[in-house]
């Protein structure tokens, strides 16, 4: 004999994150950090993030591990059809090992296209920034972090 079982339908709940970028006229905000990902180091070398392709290339004793590397992403806004000038850093950024004093540098800054941008009808545009991370032979393992500044100049 088969006896039907009583089924209880308890509601299921799942949370999600809501996010919005609120910009004032003539502004720029960071949407994503420049990330060189995880690098296995057997000797001196460089890691380069290409802001056009979002790809990572390495030289010397650096080998990427995983695929988390990506360029920095910014969103800027301004008056439609105006021209904005993206100013990249002139000097290298120093990244310091978290919990230590050892450093590496990021230089040779690049942007995904022309540094002069005509602001589209939507009044906003995204741009991506890459650079070159230089790692010395015998670099102390760890997570390295630092900052750099991007300026968008409007007429």
C-alpha cells in the first residue's frame, strides 16, 4: 500500500547585491583595480597588463598562476561631444609588501586607446589602464599593494 506523503513547501530566500555608480558632471570613478594576479617568481622579470586585450604577458623568471589579472577600469562623465584628456601617472607606483617593507614598482602606464576622448552622447565613457610590474630576483613572496592616480582633464 502506498501512502501519499505530506509535502511542505517552505519558501526559499536568496540575497543579491544591488549596485549603482552615481556620477556628478565632469567626474571620474574607479570601477576596478589594476591586478597582476598571482605570479610564481624564479628570477627577475616583468609582468605587463595590456588594457586593450586585458591580457597578461610575462618575461624573465615570472610565470602567471591562474587568470585573475586585469587592467584598472574607470568611468568618466562630461558634457556630450566635449573632449577629455586622460592623464596617466608620470612616475612609477611603488607597491609595498603587506606586512613588510619590500617593494616592487609599476611603470610604463598604458590606456586602451587615445588619451584624448570625445565624450559620447551618453555623457559617460569607460577606459582601461595597464602597466608593467617589475620584479627583482629574490623578491620576497607576499601580496604587494599600492596606489596610483589617474586624472581626467576637461576643457
